[in-house]
């Protein structure tokens, strides 16, 4: 305990106390609205703070996790031991000609809107993706026939040794829901997009159309982490789940959405365990019926809630 107190004293010298929160409930920091408490939540405001916090965690052998706005994250009910570094205060977006550079904590949806306002085309597909720019790049997020790999020029990242790396598109190795960022645990600090000049009205109309389609087809009125499963080669996860008779299947307040079977939603007071149990049922049923293995797209971290004696 003394060791951890010493860690906290040093942490308070790196980052303002207003940006440190103890026993923060992770359900307040994830779009699924589930998850137990984390020992310490920090929200750095510059790159030096990130580097120094990571180094301090390593020096004291304290576990740490880096998140954006928690839109693709499922935190277990027992919470997280150690530190969560939340990057949402690093959210600057700058337009320079046909390029936009966004910090990793900015949302990809806001970046899409800023591109629209600058009459730049290419990011329309991202208008409804709820994640951060860093998370979207790491996952090579996509929607409506577009994906990050089509518009990214380069990224400034931090490697495990606290060293800055500038990676061009080729070295980002962007594949379906995968990148060198995930493979190497890099932290995305900035992403530069190469876009094209376009017609403002056409860009606006396309964004409006995609947002309407999203509202019609996706259960946006309930907390979720977006599509729960990756698309299996040659199939659509939502169709497999629907054809398995799982639409509307519930565990507690976790439900396979009746609007879109690819989404597991929180109908009110779902626990992480409810969602994980439902994920297990879906995987098992689809495997039995179609011999197709589904893999969660959502990132699962934390520990199970300890049972009371």
C-alpha cells in the first residue's frame, strides 16, 4: 500500500489533480454503460503527461490501460486494477488544405463533420461511427463502403518505450479490424487524413443520408458498443445471428437487438456478465447451426466481480 501511495504522490506531480479520479465507475466511461470501478482514471491534456504517466506506471509495476471514449469497450463488473489513461482531452482537429490532422482523443464523427464544413470529401462514411480517431485507426473502422485505410495518410504514435513514431499508411498495416497499432500496443497521438475538395451540399447530403440509414437500422436508442462481432469471411454476423433464431434473446438486461441482430444492447441495467453470457450463447448457437466461428469486435478488459462468501 505504501508503494502505491508513493506512486500516487508522484502521479499528482505529473498531472493536475482535477484530471485524476479515484474509483471511477467505468460504466460512466463506456458506451455500453457497464463496468466496475478502476483504481485510478487519468485524463492527460498533453503528450508529455501521457509519456510520464506510462513511465511512472512501468517504474512502479502498476497496470495501465489506454482508452479513447470507450465506445468499443466492455469492462467487466469487477472493474480494473491499476490506471486507465483516457485520451478524450487530446481532441484538437486542424484543417490544412486538403488534409486534416486530428488528435487521437477526438471523435471520428466530429472529424467527419469538420471535413464536411471545409468541403472536404472522403470521411462521410465515418459520420456515425461513435469511436475516437485513435480507436478508429487502430481498428481500421469502417461503414457504408468506406474505411480508415482509404483516407489515412499517416499517424503519430507512441511505442511501448515512450518513443514517438511517425507511421505512413503502408507501415500502419491496415487490414479488416486490425493494424500495426493493435499488434504493437501503440498509442495513437495524431492521425493525418488525405481528403479531396468536394461540393459542400453533396457531402452534407451524403452524411445526412447515412445518418438517417443508421437511425433506421441500428438500435441507437440503447447503450451498446456498436457491432458486437467481427464479420466472418463470406458471411454477415447479424444475418447468422438472426437466422439462428437469436433476435431478441436476452440474458438479464442484455439483449440481441430486435432492430439489428449484430448488436447486443443494454436494455437498462445489464451487467458485463449478462453481456458476456449472451455473447457466449450467440457464439455457441451460431457455431452449432452454421459451423461458423464468431469473434467479438468489442475489446474486453477488467476482472470478474468477486463472489461474496
